[in-house]
C-alpha cells in the first residue's frame, strides 16, 4: 500500500500523541505494537506498520487513539480516503484528551475533502470536522486554515474572510502570514465575482465606511496629479504579483491603472486610467487585480489607500 511516510510521521509528531491508557496487563504489549508500528513507518513498510497499529488497537479493544490516528494517517498517505475517514471517525467517537480529539477531527476533515471535487455534503462535513478540531485546540493553525478554504468552496466567503483575518492577527512565521493574506484576498475576489452588488468595506474595525487615502501621485498623461497623502503614510508593499500575460500580436507601451489597496492588503476597485490597446489594457487590469500587498500604514496602523500604478509592456525579443 503506497503511502507518504513523511506525512504520517510529521502529523503524529506535530500533535504529540501518546498511547491510550489500558489495563496494566496489556499496556506493555500495546506499547510494543505501537513502537513496532512507528519503526516500520520509519522504514517505509506501510502495510506492516498498518498491521501493527491494527494489532495495538485490537489489544486495546478499540480504545487506542494513537493506533487509530496512525491508521487514518497511513490511509490518507495512500489516498485511501474512505478508509481514512472511517478510522478517523472512530477516533472522534472514542474521544480522549483535547489533542487527540483535535487530531481526529482534523484527519477526518482532510479525508472528506481530499478526493477530487467532493460533493457538497462531504465539504460541509469536512468544514464541521475542522471546526471541531479548532475548538478542541484553540491555538492550532492548520484546522482553522483548512476550514477557511472549505468555506470558500462552500461559497461562504464572508465567514472565510473573517477566519483568515483572525489568523492574520496571530504571530505567524512570515511565509505562513503571506499565504494567509493571499487566501484572504482570493476569498474577497471570489465573493465580489459571485455577488457583484456585495459591499465589502475597505477599512476594518472602527474606520469602516471611511474613504481611502490618496497616495502618490502618479502622473497620468492628460490628467492633473491627485493630491498626495501625508508623508507619514507608508505606501503598500507588493507581496505577490502574478505574472501578467502578454497578449499575442499586441503593441507595447505603459498602461496606467488605478486601484485601492484595502487594510487587508487586497487590490480593490481596479480601474483603467490610461490605456494603449484593448488587449493590453485588459491584461493589465487582470494582473493588478490579483496583486496582494502589505497594506499601507499610518502611525503603524493599516490604512486603505488609493494606489495608482503602471504596467509596462514590451514585445518579447525574437529568438
């Protein structure tokens, strides 16, 4: 049975799972089977490891959370999602300490959403599983992040946005914080595409409804420069700028784009200020709309700013 030993080993280590209590008479045998299972996993002998964990669970009369969670992990690593969900569900029903319960819900959520495009009822069940996992371990990042992604798939983008925003307030490693911001802005774009009349505030907290601050200026041909924001306003910093496609058989030049960077760092209200060619203009608008920023700040607080920018097109050199 093919599996991913790194996934299994890292998962069990990350949740710090220990053997479930059992009678003193059986404790040694159960511990030996669990140790044997982990050793076999390290040796990439996944079928034998699964047999050892099943043996441990049988000895514990179905009361070994560690064995069940290890089995569910092995099934997930081997793309056996139905089996993984079944074993994880048994671990959920078994209960136990909060860490084991959180891990069981998390594994069940992964299994429910893993295969292709799962039906809506499976997505809903996965969302519930991740929600329970997060409730059982309030400090855990993964179940909250996974739940937010499921909420987007369920077209519950506003809940996803709040979940991502909550994660963004935590002390996260830089790479993880950037991923959260990217997913947050993706959720906003999906919500606005699906619900064109939806009004998403540009500011968070007590400043909701406040107009964005002007920053710049950017000299636009044929237009007077707008008034710039106070010098204390630090402009947004681009975190992610997807490569802008160059339409075939188009010209070259500079397109001027107007956008608002909201307090979450998302591009909003993208508009064409000065165009040069319909295809190039459309490519520039699409590219800028997908940019994600570290938001502008004033006195250390995020602020929504009007942030005009340019996109330069040059014909690819012929080889």
